[in-house]
């Protein structure tokens, strides 16, 4: 009681804590900039371009005023952070306008596409995919032709190489909207990648003779991608598809040869992050090049005495990062990681600390200036959250006093203990920092993920990535077989760890998504814990954990896909899929997001609904009195539609035909889905139904107009 807090003591505490932040408030400038970007992406309607220029002008005025008239540190920090927030809003809008390109319309007929294969895209649920730069689409005018198309090939179709000119018949549609209301919007990613249409190829690509040469930038990109694809095939031929697919994905970014079972094991074990080329890969490759160059310089006395070895090694590290960025195809995660690594090496060149929160803040600002849309992407959120937490851990890690001389049998156990403790701390801190985002975006918790990462991290850092780097560098000389075989051995070890963790008891837990506000709260809380200096940093911990403790909203009773082609109804903690073989990816995403277990067998469905090929009617044990018809152009059997209307409270029709006399209290048709997208239905206490449409939550934005005819 004698040590109880008093107003005077609290005032002194807050004053001391505020004084400790004198050199750290600038760390919040990228946070303010990112908040401005997030504000723009959260708008329900697209602002005019002049609003962006006004925001940037206002930001410049605030910075000028802060530099000239701000007297106190608190006022200076407030004005600067406000300026960065306004700047983030304006830059995000200008970025949206800079990438503006045509988007396909819904319901287009099959079209003959003629163009060049820009790259082999990562495979989707439907099969292998190509990224095509179209020269023309048969009936579309040039001004309405998208810059890039992503086309899924039929199973068994041979993959064309990047750079080939092809012609194919495909059904093209705009990029897919969210699988359910409030879910992640893949169409927004496609907008910023200039992918204006996705489709299904109805026949195998055929050779096409273009009228002229492609533009030089496109030709250069295809040449680089062709080299990447050739290296991918060489790695797969050397190691075999089982091991070589993962090795190729970690080297060139091509995921075409990874077995689906291997991907699922890695996800269940919490190791799927090694597939995507991101910060871990850039750090290992850049760090390996830096360490190797520094060792070689130190081993050459003449050069070591005449040149700054650390700075020369940093140049080699920069070159390795740049080369790896080109080799990986420069996907957005790799670009962000390359910027972060480049800032670290640049800090060495100017005699600054390479790993610090200030360097991380500079890297985050660079990423957001180039890619303001990154604030909406799970990869950016998770990578910078983990990096901030690890750098903060490095700041707080105790520095042991080194003995002047000690026998090896004392130093060895001490070093092993320190290494094990550091590895445990790094895995725990990184996992804790990314956990809220993994739960909110992916709704999966890998029970044994910490142990799996702890076992796989040394293999990846000290064996796999260096061997892959050497193998890729020596492959053009015909000397890459031995390093690639070492990499294959390391991959076998990692996949063995993944298999054990994926098949262990209680390997995964499905956690429903928390309310939307918790994601921003968790990010701000985590940043407060990492960036604040002093004991008050732990005041941000409840916010950082808000995704975990916030109450989950009630699960909907019905889910309907964006085109009305698939329906699922909730039964307790399960989701009954009326068409288990259609839109399974979207149905599983929705079920996980709501914490439900999908029932995907036809036997489980038939126990509740009476279904034929084109329709379903509710049975006596159906959890919801719902009927659905999937026919788009083919008419139902005579009297079937009337029977559906008479048997159900809700009728879902994929086409636009709305019967004049229908006993159902709610009838939804294709026109409703084209206007509203995917839908969730909730039964109100009075028995009526409340509908939540995805389009209403997406708003009227450039990446939604191709899907929404109302705009």
C-alpha cells in the first residue's frame, strides 16, 4: 500500500516515459502514412483525383508549418504525423490512378485471345494458369482490352513457355470478387497487378504469328521469365518433381511443380511461408552473399588492407538481393523484402546500424511509397509485424559479458544454451506477432507450428537457401548439380518435419474471424509494444491481442456464392454444401472464416436435401428451408421450379427467371447476385431474413465496377 500509485507519481511516470521517446517519435511516421493509405482503401466510394492533390498539398503545408513555427516537440510530432497521414491518403489515390487499366465485364461470351505468354502463374484450384499479355481479344475494342489476362488451362494441357505467341479460346470474366461479404478482396490485388480479366481456356493454346514485335519492356520481361522458367525446369529435372517443385518455387517463384499434398502439409505445419519468396529468403540470400564476400576479402590480405571489407561486402549483398529479385520474378512480397534488405545494406555503406527500428521504419516508408496497397495485404502486415517484433527483441536482448579466456568445454555449452534460447525466443516472438493476422486472414492455427519452425529454420537458413543460391548461380555453367542435390536433401528434411507436424494429433485448429476493427487494433497495439520505450509499452498488449479476445459475430445461416452457383447452409458448427464439387474453394474459405466445418460429401448433403443435377429441395431434416436451381440457360424439368417454390422458404435461382407466383418468402435471382455479389443470410428473431451483400461492403471502387452493373 505504501507503494500505491498517486497522482504525483503517475505524473512523474508519464513525464519520464514521454521524455524517453524523444528520439523515437519519428518511428511513427510510416505508421501514420500507412494509416492514411488504409483510410483511402476503407472508403465506400472512390474520391476524385483533386482530393488526392489537395491532401498532398495540405501535407506539404503542415510540414512547412511544423518546420517553421512548431515550438514544442509535441506540437511538431503532431503536425508531422498528420502530414504523413494526409500524404499516405493522397499517394494511395494517385497509385490507383497510375495503374488504371480496362477490366472485363461479367457474362462475356467465349473469346479468341491472341497474345504472348508473359509468365506461368501460380496454379489455382482449377489447374495450371498462364499470365498473358494480349495483343487482341476477338470482339473487344483495343481501348477495352485488359493489359494482362490470367487464364486457367484444362488438366493435362501442356504448358507453353514464357515468350511464346499463342492463340486460345477462353471464357473471360472480371477478377473474382470476395468469396463472402467482408472477406479478402482478390480483385483489388488484380487491379494493382494490371490483371483485368481471368478465365478458363476451352482448348489448348495454339501457336500464333503476331503482326509485329511486342513492346521492348514486354519483350525484356518475357526474356527474363523464359530464363526463370528454364532454370525451373532444370531444377525439377535434377531433383525430381517431388523435391524440385519446392526448390524451384523458392528459387524462381514458379509454383507449377509443387505437389498439392506437399503444400497442404506445409500449411498444416505452419511452414507455408517458405514457399513464397519474401523477407526470410531475401535475408538469407543477402546475408549469405554478405558473409561470403566479407570472408573472402578478409582472406586476401592485400585487399583487406586497402579496402573497407564490410562496405564491399554490403555491395555484394545488394547485388545478390537485386539478382534474386529479378530471378524470383519480382512479386510484390519479394519487392518489399528487397527494399527492406537494401535499406539494411545501405545503412552499412553510410556507417549506420543495419538492423534497427529506424532502418525498419525507412524500409516501411519506401514500400508504402511504391506500393501503398500493401497495407491491405496479409503478407505486408505479417512480415513487418514480425520484423518489428524481432528488432525490438534484439534491442531488449541482454548483452552478456564476454570472458577474457575460458576453456572450450565451458564456452561450448554456454554458446549452445544462448543459441537455443535465442532460437526459441525468435520463433516465439515472430509467431506471436504474426498470429493475430494469420487467425484473421486464414483462420488456421498450427498447433505444432512453433516446434516445426524451430526445427526447419536452421535447415533453411544454413543449408537450403545457401545451396539453392549456389546452385542457381552455377547452373548456367553446368556446375549446379551438387549444390542442388544438397538443397534437395534439405527440402526432404523440411518436408519430413512438415509431414510429422501435419499428421500429429490436433495439428490444426479453425478459429473464426474477429470483427474487422480488431485487425487495425492488433497492428497498432503490436507497434506500440515494439516502438514505445519503457514499461508503458505493455499497455498496448490488450490491443495487440484483440483478435484473440474480441467476441465473434454470430455465424450466418446461409452462404451463397457471387454467381449463385453454390450454396451452403449452417447446421450447428457445420456447413452443409449443396454442391460439394462447385466453388469448393470459396465455400471452404467462408466456412473457415465463420469457424464452421464444411460437409462436402454428397451423402451428407442427400441426408438433408433432395437434389438432382440442376437443383436441390429441402428435406424433412434440412437445417434451413432453402431450395436452389443451378441452371443458367438449360430449363428445368416441367413443374420442377413450381415444386421448389412450394417446398421452401428461400429460393435461390442462378438465372434471371423470376416466377410470378412463388410461395417462398424470399426469392433471389441472377440479377440480384450480379448487383450484390456473394451473400450471407441471417434469420432475425421475428423470423424474417436479413441479407448482407459483398458489394455493399466493397463500395464503389475501381476494382469493383467491372462486377457491379449499377456503377
